[in-house]
C-alpha cells in the first residue's frame, strides 16, 4: 500500500504516518511548505508522479475563532483544498480520505448525530468544513469522508489540543472555570489512525463518524484529567457565555459512530480509557 499524506505536521497526521510505517506501508507525508493543498497544479504534479494507492488529507485550518474574520483562508484550506484533491483523485480513480468535524452540526439535536443527520453549522469554521465535505462528495465517488471530534494527540500543537491547554492552565492557575455547555466525543489520534488504516482496506467508500466511545462536556473531561494528574486546585463549572468569543460553538455535537461496527467489526475504546493512555504516554 502506497500512501500520500498532506498536512503531515498535524497531530492526527503524525499518528497516521507512524501507524502506516508500523504496518509496513510505503507512506510519503508532505507538510504545508512542501505541498500546499490550495495549489492545484502542484498537487496534481505530486499525485500524478507518486501514483499512490490512497491519498489521506490531514491538512486543515482549525482556528475556529480566527475563521470568523479570516474566513476566506478557512474556506480556501477547508473547502477549495479538498475540492482540488477530490477533483485530481477522482480523475485518477485514487481513493481519497478526508476529515471533517462535528462542528458541521448546530448542536440542537440533543443526542449523538448520525451520518443521516443534516448539517447546519453555526460558525464559519463549520461552514468551511461543510463546503469541503460537499466538494469531496460531488467530485469523487472514491472517498472516505470521516467526521471526527475533539481530536487529541501526543504530537501537534497545544492550540488544537484541549488536554494540553488544560494542563498548561493547571500549571499556572489554582482555580479553573470550564464550560459545562459544550459536549462531544473526544477522539485520541492513535485510535483514529488505526481505524482509518483499517477502513481504507475495506473499499467501503462513504461517510463515517469516528471517535472514541461515549461523550462528555468540556467540564467532565477536564475533571477527569485534573483528578488523574492529581491537581490540587479548584475546578468550577462555567457557561460558554462567560467567555465571549468570536465563534459560536454547538452545545451538543457528540457523534454516533454507526455503521463503524458493522463495517470494521469494532468500536473505538471509551474516551476515559483513551484519555488515561494519553496521560500515561505524555506525562
Ligand atoms: N483538532 C480538532 O479538535 C478537530 C476536531 C474535528 C475535526 N478535526 C479535523 O481533523 C483533521 C486533522 O486535524 P488535526 O487536529 O490533526 O489538525 P492540525 O494539528 O491543526 O493539523 C493541520 C495541519 O494542516 C496544515 N495545513 C494548513 N493549511 C495547509 C495547506 N494549505 N496545505 C497543506 N497543509 C496545510 C497545518 O500546517 P501549519 O501548522 O503550518 O498551519 C497543520 O500541520 C482536520 O481535517 C481537522 O479539521 C480536528
């Protein structure tokens, strides 16, 4: 199996690269400097010359608040980049893996979203990711479109990882206020990486929801982490309105992984077990 992976320096990308190498796949990862997914001609040249068996797109613009003002960049990276990839991969009949987000949903449903639910994003980031989904679905039938949520990995930047941010706050402050009105499914990158590499061997193209099992609020997740690391400070519940930010967030955007079990034969471990593994490996 020969894989071309874009956005190679991201937190999910690095674990997909590691898992692919572990499995003996031939994998070529390109960071943004080497291969910008907005550049159609450069992408076409790279994919046509490497002729991979599958392209995995991990490149994304994930700055949710910044996307409200810098929306054109978000739409370029999350919408036009995937359009370029889908158009090239579709033409060459090369399967494409593309990741989307629970933030395509408005959060009003009150129970986990299935692949049959209709997206209705509440912020520009969600709109840009939805545009990417639509382009991929229209332009190539050979797609694995995988929505993931609340991604956390050992590698990658602190800005995109809630636990890393939380631990850095806990090291600085004796009191933390964390919101109770944002709930979703945390997703640990090594678990996602394994499932993605299993999925691409099924040839069962389509839309998937992939995340660790169960869901929690930001507050519940923080409480779990802070207890595990033995933090002695004071954790207080808060509301999103207490921290005005440019982008609205969905209140409840947990993902229902159906039909993952039917396709892969397993579900991912619980978010609690995954969080414990993250803490053991990173502390
Ligand atoms: N993080 C989350 O909580 C979350 C939640 C739901 C879904 N997702 C989705 O999951 C996927 C993986 O996310 P992640 O957390 O691993 O992201 P990440 O760590 O932010 O990695 C994204 C990578 O894409 C690169 N990139 C940005 N613009 C690019 C361009 N034009 N061409 C090529 N590369 C570019 C970035 O490089 P620079 O660092 O140089 O900008 C970065 O290395 C993304 O599709 C994301 O939208 C993430």
